[in-house]
């Protein structure tokens, strides 16, 4: 799992628009299995799952209806949709909420439903934009565990401004600011010699890089 760590305005959302092809990337900039995705766009989109920061779910739909609708949108055959919904709901621990209306869900449950819609097509690549934003500490911990479990069967890229997300979920990390990549490597490398714990080390390493960039530009 790779985390993109950076403050607001770092360029993470712009990069995600390119990775999800909502903005078409330039030729030879994004690849799937060594192929430029512009030459295999339909295949790439079928291989992709995406959780935007604001999930566009319909409040008066039941969770099951919402997930079945998204399964239809993603081209899952009619006779496979209920199975796909059940499997995604089970992985995200929202089975007991399938008959609840979306608008009645708590923030943490809504985020898990958002991840369920992202993985309903069993994607090879899963992109999560600020998945813990607005969640309390317990909900964040639950989501960290969920994403780590999913990462065993998919390439996961997480955008965040939280060093806690990186230390709890990431294997690799890329630090961005103002459209520039300041660091890319393992989480352990970022944290090394920067604190008494992994989380503290990541936070201190991240802050030092932002400060260094500020001094360079001044």
C-alpha cells in the first residue's frame, strides 16, 4: 500500500484525477501492466476502484439498492450482482446495514459503504481519497484495519494529510507539496531517526521536509 502524504494544495487531488482518468493523463504517464492506459482505457477502468472524498450516495436509497446500482454501473452481470454486493458488504462489515437508508448512517459506516462500492468489482487497483477525513479516532482505527485487509488483494493508493494514516496503513509513502514530490520511499525510511515511535517519526520527518521546502523557496 502506498500513501500520498501532503497538505491541502499539495497536488494529491490533481494526481488522483489523472490516475482515475477523470482528467485524461498525458500519453506514457500512467501504465497498467507496462501498457499506457490510454491504449487500454476500458480495461483499466474495469480494474479500478475509487473512493472520492465526498461519496455521491443517494440518501433515500437502501444500502443494498445503492450497491446494486453501482454494480450495474460497473458492468457486473445481473446474475452476479447480489453476490458481488454481499461479498463487498461482508468485507467492509456493513452487511447488517444493507436494509438501512443511506441517509441514516453514521460517518464511519458511510465511509465503509463507500469502500464497499469501490471494491464491488474486485478491482486490482484501489484509490482512496482522504478516507479518514471527518472520522473520530475509533472510526479511523477501524478503517485502518479494513484498508490493510483489502490491500492483501489489491494495489491500494491512499491520499491523506494525516501522518497517523501513513504510520498505521502504509508500506510506502510519497510526500508531496505544491505539486512537487519531496520524498518517496518506505514508511520506515521516512520515520528513521525522527522520533521514538513510528507515528512520531513519520510526523517529524514530514514536517521537516515541508520546512526544508519552505526555506528553499524563501
